[in-house]
C-alpha cells in the first residue's frame, strides 16, 4: 500500500472509531446557536422594557449585560468551531 492509501485508511479508521470528535463539534455549534438565540431574546426584552419605562434600572442593566454576554459567546462558538461534516 502506498503512503497516500495508508493516510486514507488511517483517516477512515479515525472517523469510524472516533465519532466523539464530530459529536463534540456539533454540540458546540448547537450550544452556540442556543446561546445566541437566548442573547437575542434577552436584548429584545431589555429594549422593550426600556422603551416602556416599566423595569427597574438595575434589573434591566443586569438582564442586558447577561444578554450581551450570551449573544457574543454564542456567536464566537459558532464562528470558531470547525465544520467537520
């Protein structure tokens, strides 16, 4: 067997007997998407409460900061996770 064939066989064996790597990558992307959606929901909630003047300032600041953290963390997880389909 040539060197290229050995590399292909090694790659196939790694994919067949090590599916956890692929599962973890998809799990990271899924978790990133969930965090992004939660961040968007938190930002919309904060915006609506600010416009309606119905929330306490401290509560809105905390919810807004958590929403921003969720949003940017989710975006970075989705962007920085390699797609190994």
